[in-house]
């Protein structure tokens, strides 16, 4: 339950063991077996956007076709994801995002530490991709913020939620093609104040989101940070759909854009 101390939560878990949101086993909100079934995107991955490179064959290209053609993220130093958005990973994300299962974030964040340690290495702050205020009021929380806080605790990094804001509401991304996604997200994010600009200048930033597909949302969120003089901005998402897989999934996935 949100707001409880760790000691009280552990006591409640002893009396009323949590149930895995994926397989319904008792003992953890995402059990060890289901967590271990969540695998990273298939190799080889693009060193810039982190997506699986299709038809790589025996020789791995330097970049995926989209990044090689200039269609990849332009405001990010790179993007990394922890898991393919399928199976247990997808079920857990839906439980976090639409089912009110906030503690799922603590379990998923452990997997996000792997791509961070392997490829990003260092950061000065963690910033969650913000929701628009109307959407966050409706849901009651921002799932990206829950992931960011859990991930940052594991890495000993500060989380800043006072830096970036959603400047306008956007259309549901899952319904849009790549070009439409870029247009939809253009100018969607802004810094909260001149003080925020000073806070990110020269800093190494990790932007956290739950799911990324083309990277258009997280790249748009990076734009004002880059413009303010951040030393680096990396995108880190929990999951990405695999090759040929839509992130729409089922009706629940299309209820909002983030």
C-alpha cells in the first residue's frame, strides 16, 4: 500500500502475502519465476535507440535502419530498455499502468538496473516522463514516476519531478504511425521554470518511462533538457514491443497515451 513504512509493509506482507499479478502465486507482487521470464530485446540491438536490428545476419550493422536513415531519436544520447513487451512483462506493465498495482514498479525496476549498468553507467539525476495533469489526476499516479523512484533508489540517485512538465495533452500514441507520433509529440514537454533550466545545465540525466516503441515520446521529453544544456540525456524504459509487435495489445493498452 502506498505511504506505508517498509516495516509496516513487511508485516502486512507476512500476514497477507501479496499475489503475483502475472501467475497469481502467493509471496510477491511479481514472483521470481515470472520476473526471470522477462527477457531483454533480441540481440543485436542498435547502439543508439536500443531496438533489435532486423535481418542483421552474420554482420551487425552499426545502426538500425531507422537510426541510419536519421529517423531515430535526435535529442537523446541513446535509449535502452530492460525487457521485451510480451508475456509476463506485458502483463506486469498493464497491472502497474491500469490495474493500480503500484508496487509492481519496485520489482520491474530491478531489471532496469541491468541496461543502466551495462550502457549508461553514470547519471546525476533521474527524471520520469511526466503525464499531463488531467491524465494523472484521473489515474491517481504516474507509472513512470513509480519506476523512476524505484530505479533511483537502487542506484542511489536523486529523482527530480520538478524539472519537466507535459505542456499539452496529446493523442493516444498507440493509434498512430511513426510520422504521426512525431507530430503528436512535437512541443509536448517543457521545463517547469528558469530554475529548472539551471538545475539541468551540465548534468547527466536519465529519463524513465514504462514502455517505448518508436522512442518519440521519450525523445520529445528530452528536447527541452537538451536545449537547457544537459551534458547527456539517456532514455531508459522498462519495455519495448518486439519486431512486428504493436504496443496496442488489447483494449486496455489504448486507454491513454502514456
